[in-house]
C-alpha cells in the first residue's frame, strides 16, 4: 500500500497510478494437471502428465542465465489482513489458523496494522493510525495479540508488524499535543499528504522536526520490547526521510540483532537506508508478460539486471497479489486462472528473492477484496488449491538458494536449476514437450524428457 486509499472510485484510480506503474491485466487459459512417473525423491505438486504422442523438441533448452552463489534474504512471507476475520476477535481467530498458515511454508507472519484506528474524517483504512502503541480493540486485547505472537514463534515463524511512519489519523493525540510535528500550510493548518494523490483521511507528518524522530523511534521500539516482534513492513517507506530510516533502523537492529525491515517501495535507495527487503512490482508485470506469450530470454535478461541492483544480503519481494492489488482484481482475473497464478508464483518463488502470499490468495477467492471493509472470510473454501500451494512451497523451501543458479528455456518451457533441486514451469497455455537440459537429463532421478500441460509445473529435490 502507498498509504490509505481514497473513498470514491475516481480518487482510487488516481491514487493507483504510482502503485500500478508496471501492472497489466491479461488472461490465460486454465491449467490441466497429473502425476509424474519419477521416483519418490521428486516432489510433484500438480496433477496432469504426459500424453501418448508427445514428442520432445529435437534440441534441448538453451541456457538463459547463470548466476554465481550470492547471499540473499530469501523469505516466504504470509500477509494477514485482520479485517478478513470478522468484526471482533481477529487476533484469536488468526491464532487458530496458524497451523494452516504454517503449512503454506510461511517463515514470516506479516500482520497488517494492528493499532488503534482513527475515526475522525476516516474512511475505514487500517493505515490511519490513532495510537502507535495501542491495539485495535475490535481485533482483541494486547494480551490476545501477545498470545498470537507467542504462538507464531512457537511454530517457528517470525512475526512482522506493519508500520505507518508518513502520516497519522486526524484524532491522533499528536495533532493537539505536538502540532509542530506535522506539515502546515501558510495559515498554520495541518495538511494531508499530496505527493501521490490526495489522502484526506490522514495528516502529513513533518520529519524536519527531530522531536518527531525520537517519538517515532520509541514507538517502533515499543513493540520489540513488549512483544518481541521480529520485523516491520514499512508503508510508503520512500515518503519518509532517508536519514530518519537510517537512524531508526540502526536502533532497531541494535535492540534486536537480525531484525528484518521490509520497505513498501521499489526504490533501490531504500537498501542504503538499512532495509533488508524492498518491493519488486516489476516482477509481477514482467511475469504477466512472460505468461502471456513473452520470451523467456527477455524475462531473464530483465531479472539479471534486477538482481544486479540488489546488494548481497538483501532481497526484493515478489508477489502475484497483495492487499492493494486485491482491491483492484484477484489472481485468477489477472493470471487467467487460479492455476495460472499458482504457476507464476511457483516460478517467482524458485528464483533468488523473497516471496509473499496474501491471505486469501491460496483459496482462489474469485472476487476483489477491499481491505477497508470487514468480512467473515470462508477459509475452508478452496482447500484443494491451498493444498497445492502448501505442497509447492514445501518443495521449493527444500531448495538451497545460496548456491549457483542456472536457468534454461525453450519455447514456453522454463527450467530453474539449483545444486539440489530443479523447477520446471510451462509458462504457456498449451501442452509442451521438451528434452531436459543436457547437464541435468537422467541425473539425480530426473527424466530425459518432460511433457507438461498448459501452466503445469514440476519440482524435484535431491
């Protein structure tokens, strides 16, 4: 999110220009599925399979990319929108779902804003913060939130909170007690953000005042000390001064070594500010192009340059949807089918970077979701698709992505090879049959040839 969204559709469209600079909407054909005939060491996560009469291509796939071993922050993040858990008790309900969330391969549980939400001139955005150190009472109590964090830790997941440093609600106590912490017009009136649209439901903070830095840093540290959280996803991070982030992040990492910072920003300068992970919306748009007939060579030429912008020890975040995207469309609508969206996510996650599942994505929900609204989401729907996500992620997480990576491709088939695993994805909507790369064919239990139906994928571990 780049901040709270406007209430009416015209404002929403204007606001989304920046967020969807790279986005496109395309339609794919649906995927058929089956089981592989390779041995038990190989993990196959879609149904389907070869059909009689398939003929592999005469020449094997060409090498498209070779990358030396590099240290990356390769995390699988699950984004939780508490408003999908009804009008009350979200913290307890999320805790009750932790086994299902963990089963998706989740390493980081990312909670959208859990804080006291503003009401004055508000439009229902959870990014309208009234009090940075108080919980939203409709979600539960501080004790309930602590129980959720402790339970997630107990299941081996890190917990990341959402943070909104650029603006506050109009009924935040800082408005009356510290009006000088806000940007003001020539008449002394506090103003709302206008850099990326008019966000009238919130007040723009002014980081020219160092007293604000101290208060914001203390609030950031509060949740680390109180609940022992493991990181922050920082909303509209590039809207806040770089030197503030440098100072605040240094304090957080000193307070808790290994603390993770994710910037909701595509600007690579955020790495210099101390962020470990930044958004990569270009991945989605380029993946859409690949799955709609684009050349794999072009995709991986872009990917190589994209990774070249990523310092060692850092990463970019890949996704097929998030809470902002879900307001405009849903995965099947953007990728043609739920199977197409899953295949695209598998290919993203097989690469060197961090990936994020937005809670609801795994169910194949076929409608838009406005994250301003509360709803009782049916998590039992789409169990079959959720099982496919879980199987795919379990296999992908066995791959050691600290080693060297090679990518091969021919036609619509893409092979991503690591020292201990291989991922094959048919990015096209029609059946494709190819020989495996010569360096891999017949080794480690792999077949010599492979046939995949449209948008089918297979994953091997050894």
